C-alpha cells in the first residue's frame, strides 16, 4: 500500500501522459490524478518540493533531466494526485 506522503510529481513531457481523474497503478497501489499544470522549473516552491518527496531543487532537476536538460525556464508538468484506497 502507498503511504500517501507524496502527492505531487514533476515530469518533462512533450504532452501529458496522464489525465485528470485517471487512475494509475503505482507499485503496490493506485493513484488518481487531481490536476495537471505546466510551469517553469524556477516556479517550483519549497512546498511542492516537500510534497514531491525530493531532497531539494537540484535533486528534482537531476531526476527530471532524464528526458532532457532542465533549466530554470524549462516547462515541467506538475501533477497532483492522491492515493486511492482499494
């Protein structure tokens, strides 16, 4: 079962790969997407970092960069979600 501690994720996608209201299996559980928005990397605040489970801004930059370089003006998809109890 997922703990629900992480409720936000950031992705460097050309277009969204999930939809609002969609449910997706994640390891041993399921999440439901609450919202998706596009924002520049520099706009990610400390609250979002905490909700994403990242240790800091540079850790998030490195993780997101698997799909390409992430600069302060690079647009990322911010995905907010919650765990769905089975």
